[in-house]
């Protein structure tokens, strides 16, 4: 989807976030159960006299669902450090 301003970009980001699946489990009452990748392509144009320079950039925002380690999470709940 092509956008031309930051408000349109944020609207797309937030509407994608609303489409994510949320489920409950023992350790987290609102756990995202899906990965999310939001890619932004930028194009910058610079003009100097008769010449024009175009720079293309790409930015990935990634949220990996369930990437926490269950053992570490359980250890922090019962107070142990996991170093035993």
C-alpha cells in the first residue's frame, strides 16, 4: 500500500495490530499468538540544479510472538534465578 504521510502509515500499522490473534495462557492473559512484520519502503529525492539523486531505503519492524523462553518465565514467577 502506498502512503504519502505519517498519519496514513500509523493507521496501517495500528489496523494491522488490531487484526492480530490474542489468546490467554497460564503466564500471560493477553498473549499475541502471531508474528508481525511491518516493512517501510522510503524514497528520498534530492535535486541539485539539473540533476536528481534518488535514495531508496527499507526498514523492517518485527514482533515475534512466543519468542520468550518458558523456563526463564517460570523461574521468574517462582522466584528462582535459573542459575542453580
